[in-house]
């Protein structure tokens, strides 16, 4: 269990986190927010890389900022911008990281199993300098899984990946979630829409909403609309309202709009997606 209690972080006079209170148990948690929302700062505080201005992060009741804390032994972490030794092979890199983490047991056996799990066994002895971005992300995930940690924290794990790599990584995360706590910080809605047990919406250093994806969608049901109009009407609606999607065909376009009120004559209600929920949350944060 990870408990975050009234966590605040400021750099000089700029406060970037404003009293965060959260709890994480078993399952997949999606921390969803735009760039600059404070997600990476929160992740760095949870793992103990930086210290808060006030508040605390408790791992099974022990502070992550206590020098005697042993939370790192339970942690697998993939930062937003990981660094790799490009002259290492994937196998050498994982063995090296295993030694740095002080993980007991047969490093070679565990490394081979993880490389197979992330579908890199055929490339295990290639230099990392020749890997694609997606392959490097999978090496990073394998590194985070060394020692079978109970908590796995991934910051923007699909950044720079193509659609197929994104799907592959999501499927891997879903596989490992049983019996683990997995926290994924991202600004990409599909990363968490289909695999997260709980989604946490974060804007401007604050938690706006949290809940199961279907519950979050149900909470804004009745506030998402679809309307077909001509191009002049389309431009007017885009300028005036929050539009999540525009599909143009000939002289007409179909818009998906987030609005508490009926946005235009002929608009019909549609069931919300998590992307609509995200846009609705962003709308509420805008003065």
C-alpha cells in the first residue's frame, strides 16, 4: 500500500503540487494529465528521488524519505527519459542493472526470462545503440521488472512509440498487473483507457477526479454531443465550444462536443469515452 498525504512541492515561489492525497493498492492506476500537470514531479516524489516541501509518501506505513526506508527493494521504475549504455547489449544491460539493484539469484536466468517476456530474446545480444525507440522502451520495462518488484512505476512509457508498439506495451502491462501495483503516468488517453482499474485525472498540480474508467464516463453522461453541420457552422462551433473530434466529408462535418448544454439544433447525445472525460475535466479547469 502506498499512501500520499497532503503532498506539496514548490520550486521557489512556484508551487507545482497542491496538497495531493492518494492511495494505491493492487492493480493498474492511470495518472492522466496534460504536459505540465505535475505528473513527473509526483512520480519522482513517490519513488523518493526528490523531497517534498511538505507532506509525506508512505510505503506500508514507512516514509519514502526516511534514510532507513527499504521501499526501493520493492520498486521497479521506468523514468520518462531513461538513459542507456549504447555499447551494452540488452542482456549485458539487464545483468548490469540487476547487479546495481543487488538482486540475488541467477541473473542470467532472470534476464533471459524478461527478454523473452518483452519479445526481445532474438535481439538480446545486439548493441542497444542499434535499437529502435520501441525496443528501448521494452528494455526499460524489462529493467523495471528485475527482481519481481511489488510496485512498478512507469512515467510516459509509450512516448515516441508507434501504434503497434503502444498496443504491445499495454498488453504486457496488463499481463503483469496481477498481484502488483502498477502506476502509469501519461498524457495519452488510450494508454490507460482499456487496462487501468482506476484513472486519476490531474490538472495544474491537483487531482481533479479519480475512479474506474466506466464510472468517470458515467459521471459526464449527458454532456457529450454529436452534431452534423456545414463548414461555416463547424468553424463557429469549434471557436465557441470544446470539440473532441471533427470529421469532414464534402461540404459537411460531424463534430463531437463536450458541453453541459445542447450545443446546437440537431445535436444528439452520445455516450462518453475517457477522452471526453479528460476534455471535460480540462474544460472545468479553464477559467
